[in-house]
C-alpha cells in the first residue's frame, strides 16, 4: 500500500490544523506509522487510502489539540507597541504560529497556507477547525468528514456553519495579491533594493499607512508605517547596514531570507520576512529570527558566495 504519495499534502493539512511545520511533520510520521501497523485492517470498500489516511491524521491532530491550544501571532494577543526602542524580550512560553516553507514540500502553494488564514482558523475549536479545513479546503464530502470524525452529517454541517460564522470573513486570504502578480513582484523587488541599501525612507514609501510589523517570539508588534520605519532604523543601528537577501515563498507569499554582514567579512543568516502585499503596498511583515524556523527553510548559515 503506497502512503508516501500523500505525505506532502498531509503535512500541509496538519500545518493548517496546528500552525507548526515541525509538529505537522511529527504527526504525519505518526500517521504513516499507524497506517502501516493497521494496513491489514484497511477496507477499500469503506474509503480510499487517501481518505483513510486523513482520518488517522485528523485523530492525531485532535489528540495534539486536546488542550484547546492555538498558535497566535503577536498581533492576535494585544495592542501594538508605541516604543520602537523597547527591549526585545522573547515570550518563550507562547507556542507561536510559524510559516510554511513551500520549497520543502510537494504541494501547491495555496492561499489557505498563508499566515493570515492559518492564524484566523487557529481561533476555532479543534473539531470546527478540522471540519472547515476538510470541507472547504480539501473538498471532502460531509459524509466523508462525518466518517473521519465519527459523527453525523448533521453535526458536520452544523460545525461548518459555526466555523464560518466565527471567521466572518476574517480568513479571506484571497484578498492578498498573488505572488506572480506583476505589481506584487515590482513592490517586492523595490522592497529588496531598499532593504539591502538600508534606505528606510524608501522602505516606508512602499508600506501601507496601517502596515503591521511583528517578530515572534517577541510579543511586541507595531502598527503604522511611521513606527515600522523607526524600528527599521533601530535594526540598522543594531546590525549594520550591509545586508543580502534571497527570495522564497511561504503559502505563496513572498519571503525574504535576510543575511546580515559579519565583522570579519561575509554575511550570516539573520531572519526570514514573510510579506503580505495588498493594493500595491506592503501591508504586513512577519519576521522570524528563531533558528528553528530558519532551518525549516533549509537556509545556509552563510550567504552563498560570501
């Protein structure tokens, strides 16, 4: 029985449920092991292999979420900061939402893998989250989802209705421009040029007035192009003005892998910036400096050629 064919899409599913690529990979490995051990009991008359694997993965996710845990972004927890010189103290007790590195997995870069969408569905109870993703994203029938969750079609339809009402448009990632949109590509290229040149005024001109900058695991976040610019001034004072970047994607969103100059020469990896472009402006930047997150993108420690 062939299971590996489904590994990538199962990781994407578990990521949507859990908000962590590391946890998603662990649960998919657990799913594969459970499926292998139960292969003699698999009944092809009841479900396809794919549907059966999703049932196992769903149960694994629900067990992992039995404490009703969610992974937020800083902007989902409190008000924006007003002091761009405030201490940058990480909150290590919070399980932060992480990005999905597209290049790592053989899945289509979909809008429902974007940070805003995954952050929005994290507010749902675990079973509602599962119903929404299985029905709306993966297009399983209500009967198939009822079988996977060991419940009724009526209960699935009710959970889906409640999930939709709770989100109420908050998870509309399709409002974000696609990465291959020419205007988006132009904005991102201009942002790269300004960032590498440490040209803060040029960066600010590319921002929406209400742009958000946040940096999990630091709970501090900023709202507005003015504070965004002030914080970038601080970054360049702290880490210097010599930078190089690589472009990646996460859920189809443009990502900048940033490398800071080292005193002895060359450039060392520093962060990944997940950018949201809407209406020809940068509206959101979620920056990660956590080495574990950088590792998920398989970034080399040094900038190539440095």
